């Protein structure tokens, strides 16, 4: 395998490429993405103890004694859960690189105007992803864990959580929120390209809210109403923010056109 192709990007051309060449480009894109996540996994696995302590911190905020006494019921739990943590940690570490690879894969098919949007969008996308991850980790998770912990006690049950259940819940929640916070980027890129406008976003508000909560129900690790609201609520607010920003973008564009 020619490893130099990991760092090679497609060139724009006016001539249409054969179908098999597109397949080859896609194959190398997948190799690049997998390689980036693999390196991130290797780094994350090397610091699995630190990573585990970080993931347990929201539970330690709610019930310190529970964070220190999570139960491991499987013989291989320590290794398999470490691999899962490494995958999610590697995905977060590799996210900006993955965006970079995806941007370069799409560049040859984009117009000059669209190309100017790609790299700022990638930077903003990574920032939004980190904001979503941080929002979930520092705000949503402690509140959700405390609710479920107290709700179990209200039912006169002893909330004894296993390591696998806890880590699966927290990591999936964090990644889901990070991806959900990409909504403004998708909407604003479409506005920038002229595919959407503020008026269309306002008219589609009801439909968008329904879609948002359907998506939230799909990507959240649990099906309870609280988690659905914690995911869907911020996404609705972000959609409203998109409408405001789209209006500002259109106002500036119209003013610039009048000046010219």
C-alpha cells in the first residue's frame, strides 16, 4: 500500500472522472478516516486510566461513593470497555482531521463560491462539536445522572450501576450531543450557499421541531422523556439561533449588494 496517498488530496478538474476513479477516491477517503480514528484510539487507549476517571467525574459529582464502586460483571470488561472508551476518545481527537479529509474529498465537486465556505465551516464545525460535548459533560450528564439516581431511590431500589452500562450511557450521550450541535453549521452553510433563507426557516419551524425530536429520539442512548428533552430542547434553541443568524447574513449581503 502506498502510504503517501494518505496525505494526497484530489485535484479539481473540468474533465469528468471515470466511475472507478471515484470509487478509488472514496476508498482512500475511508482509509484516511479509519487511520485518523485508529491513531486517536491508540493515543486514547494509552491513557485509558485518565480517560476512565474523566468519564466517571459526572457520577462522582452526584454520588462519589457510586463512582468508586461501579460493578464489573464481565471477565473481560476492563479490556473491552477500555476499547470502547478508546474508540469514542479517538473519534473526538480525530474529528477535525476527519472534517479536513471530507472537505478535500468534496472540493473537486464544488464551485469556487462553495469552496470558500468549506474550510471556515470545518473550523466552526469542530468548535460546535466541542461545545456540544462540553455542554453534555458539564451540564446535561450531572443533571441526568442525579435524576435517575434519585428516581431509583424514590422507587425504593438500590441504584447499583455496572461499569458497562454507565460508560455506554455517558459516552453515547457525549458523542450524540457533539453531533447534534452540528445543526447550526448545516443550516448556515445551506443559507450561505443560497439553498435556504431566513423566511424558509421560519415557515418550516413546526416541521423542523418535529424532525429535531425524532432525530433526538434516534441518537440518544435511552428512550426516556427527560433525555429526549435534554437533547431536543437545545437543538430547537439552536434552530431559532440559526434563523436569527440567517437574517443577519441576508441583511449584510443585501447591504453589500446595494453598495456595489
